[in-house]
């Protein structure tokens, strides 16, 4: 696997856009006239990713095992989260450390 990736990166380094175009055709069967996207195309792609990620998150949430649900229920109420965003990551929370 590593050798394959190194070969691909070396090809991109040597042949630049031509290599990217060839790889796009090879792996995605996609070779547009231009790889540069218009702002509307970028927004549409972002919207599609958000929809797909939302569906993936719902699927993950809905697939919890009964044991996981019991463990989650047992921990509720033990620690009340702070209302400040990223409060715990910065170490500023006096209540929870």
C-alpha cells in the first residue's frame, strides 16, 4: 500500500495537473474540462456532504446496542456539562477540571 501511495505522489509531483487528471479518470472515471469549480458547485457539494454526514450520524446513533444505551443512562446526571463552548478542552472548567 505504501509503495502505491508513494508512486502516486511521485507521479503528481513530477507531472502535476496531468497526473491528477489521469488519476481522476482512472479512479473516478471523471475527467472534466476544468477541475476548478464555480462557487455554486462548491456550495452544492458541501450541501451533499452535509446531507450524507447527517445520514451517517443518524445511522450510527440509531445502531447503539442495548448495553451501550444502559451504560449511557447510568452516566446521565453524574456530570453536568458547562454551557461554555470548548470550556473543558482549554482547562478553564473549575467544576470538572
